[in-house]
C-alpha cells in the first residue's frame, strides 16, 4: 500500500492496520530525527486516502500524481522544517528519472517553507519557474542546485504564527470537490508560537469528519502538551548506518540517466575502477587500464565517478574525524586539479591519472571498499 519508507516498518504497518479497519485518527503526530521519513510517510498517507486507483505504491492515477507533486487542492502544507540534510543527499548523489517526482516534491516543500519570508521571495520565484515544466527539471539541474543552496541556509523566520493557522482553519472549512479527505500537513509543528498553538487547539476540536491533520516534529516536547494529547503519536526511529548506505546505493549508484551521479559513462567508469582494484600489485596492468580509459576518452567520467564514490564512502564512515576530513579534501582538490588540467592545459592524461592513482591508491581503496563491500 505505502511507498517503501525504509527503516520505518513499524509505523507503516500501524498505519496500514488502522486504514484497513477504518480506525485512522483525524489528528496524528509523526515525531523523530530529521531525515527519517516523517514527511514522506505523511504524504504517502494522504496519497493512499485520496487514491482513485489501486492504492498500491506503484499507482500513478491522477490523484496519486498530484499528491506526490504537492499540487492537490485537497492538500494544505505548512512547513518550517529544516531541510538541509534532505537536500545534501540530492546534492551528493544526484537525481535520476525514476526519482524525479520525489525531487520535485522536495523542491515544492522547500518553496512552501520559505513562501512567507521576504528575503527568499526572488529565489523562490526563480525556482518555481525552473520546476514548472517537469520535463525541463533535469536540464535546469545546476541552476536549481544553486537556488536550493540559497534557500536551505539557516532561516531567521522559522516561526508559525496565528495567521498561518487561520489559513488551515479556512482550508478545512471548505468541502472537497470529490467529497473525500482534505488533509493538512504541518511540517515542523514545534515552531508554532503561543497564539498559533491556542488557535490550533480550537481547530483540532472542530475538525470536520472529512478533514485530517498530520503534525511532524523533530522536537515534540516543544509542542504544547494539550496539542500532543489530541494527536495519536507515531515515533520514527533514527535510520542506522546500514539503512542509509543501502538507500544511497540502491537509489543512486547504478543509475544510467538523470543528473548528478547519473551521468553517462559511469558504468564504464565502474568497470575501469574494478580493474584497477584487481591489479593493485601489478603496476604494468594498471598502466594498461589507464591507457584504456584515455583511449576511450573517458578520463573526465572516470574522475567524476571516483569523486562521487569517495563521497559515498565518506558518508558511510563510522570513524570520521578531522584527519579523514583533511584527507578527503586533499583528494577532492587533486581530482579537481586533474580535471581542469586535462580539459584546459593539454597535459598528458595517461601520465597524470596513473601518477594520481599510484600516489593515492591506499587512501582511495579505503573509501571504495566501504561502498563496494561494507568494509571499515
């Protein structure tokens, strides 16, 4: 029924059980660490309740499509949640076609969270224009990433005031066109001020039968106790390292299209890297592999792929420290220097790549092994 929310199986089973038995409450509180799937689960719950098709995770009926892309007139989202971690994953691992709807959904969620902050108005308008046409999103990927970086900086206006809660009240008072649910997601509910909290209490008492409110929170104890007592609480657990690594590898590593990690030539780059790992004690065969990379004009793809794998390996490290950070920074800078030198300085790429691998082999191998084999 639900789109797989990895690591939160208990919550998903509880919600499916309550939907099946028609016992779903009208006010729910999803609480847990940032980046553990609270908002995604809330959105999936709304999608299932509004679905006009099979209700399965793969359903792509019109209702499911507009819910996933935050375009439904029967869904009101009020957000002040921190999203820097969410977008660090998109920036680090990229976007491929089959994940595009989730990427667009996160971008719209970001726009919603900044809509009432004047200092972000210009950036919000520019981002809205870039994602207006789904088919052009990947073509605008670099511009979108720049705007996203600006909008995910620490916000000074992360307070939900009474005016925004009154908008929730007006929304719930209007009947759905199809007679079904009208849902509200308050993302970052701990940011309601005193006036807003008091107004919300009134709304929670008078929510119409066709209305549902889902609160998400990283710090639920900051939410007024009388509000928490009116909501059924669902605790989301922190995703462990194994789950994060599995999500990263499953979703991003072997993609063949899209942007970010999904650039063409990465499958070949992966093949070259595995050859290099296999001939670690035979320098002459290492030379042959580097010659093959250069002969096929795939030096840049190989270096980009290597840098991305280093990032994945660093994310999965359990012993990250300042020495590791400095080591990674040096490797990144060396790869960037190599790319520029190959592209603009007409150096011999075969000698340059061979020298880089030979001098940094053990360091590179450490991070690559983490990604490929889970070694530490």
